[in-house]
C-alpha cells in the first residue's frame, strides 16, 4: 500500500486504525448503534469514517458508496475487505426452507458481488495496486466438504461468493481479488461447530485462533498480496492456498 491509504471494511475491525496515515471506512447497518467504534485507538494521521451500508440491499450499497465522495471527500479506495455476512446452522438441507437458503445467498453471495460492482471504480483510482478481499470460509470448500457441522446453506452461499471472486479475477488484473478464509476463529457460532466436531471424535482445539490472531494474519496476507500469490485464489490466514 502507499504511505497513506484508504480502507473500506464491511463489518470493521480495529487493525487498520492502528496503522499511521490510514483512513478506515467502517460500514454499519445502523450508525447510531456504532458509537463504540469511535473509542478505538487511532494511530497518528489516521481517521475513522462510519457510513451506513447494508450488503443485503443494493440501494444501501449504492447510497453508502456515493456518500464517501459527497459527505467525506473520499474519491478512491486502496483496499476493500468484504467482511459483513450472515452465518448459522442448517440441521437438514433437505428440510430447509428455500427462503432461509436465499437469505444466506442474498448476503454472502449476491451482496458481495453488488459491493464489488459498486466500489471497483474507486479501487481503480488507487495509486497502488488496489485489493478486494472477500472474507469467505472453509465451510465453502467443495473439496473439503463435510456434514459433521451442519453448515449447508451457509457453506453454499460462501461457495457462491468464492465462485464470484474467482470469476471476477479472470475479468481483470488491475484489481487484486481473492477469497480469504479467516481461520478457525473462536466466535460463538464457531464454538458450537467445534463442539459438534469434538462429539465426532475430532478435536480442533489446537487449530482454534483468536479474533486478534485472525485479523492480524489477514492484514499480513493483504499487505503482501500480489498477482502471483493472491489473484483469484482461496487463501488461509497464513497466506497458504486452500482447495476450492
């Protein structure tokens, strides 16, 4: 990235604010409930911009991105991290309502494509090699599919998002685009999955990482990303390539 950079993160985290001379755009569905973000540590020359943006709504995506220029004077982006999404368990895919599956697809699939389409003109104005990073999941891997943890609808939506990123990467080489697995992060939902695996005799304790470890790992991957090691790939938090 250039000496100063602008990063848009749907579902923001604090890592980039700790970088000097960085503008971090945090997107939230309800800015009034995002007061805690203002208390995050900011390095010298860095600032936080909060905008309203819901990836489940094309209109919200478009109005949020328009506000960057009209309200905040931001006309280019260096990095977009598509982190916002929905997750949950689907006990039996054959018994799941199509409307439930559609909710996952709308947010984790279509919403990410709409976000890319809307921000790519700003990414192309970056003075450095711009990057669009889709936060995916190993649950979207077809090669490593398992029904031990019931993630069918979620996994299908992430697989769709992965496909979109791979295809978009074939259409352009002026923006780096890839799918990024955050690792086995110790979130509340993940803990349910880890327990389900443990009951099947699979103990993942040694592979579980904290949110901080995940975000710092992803940032390192992003900082070191090139056409050769990232474009059109599915990467883990250590930068290793994963199977689609």
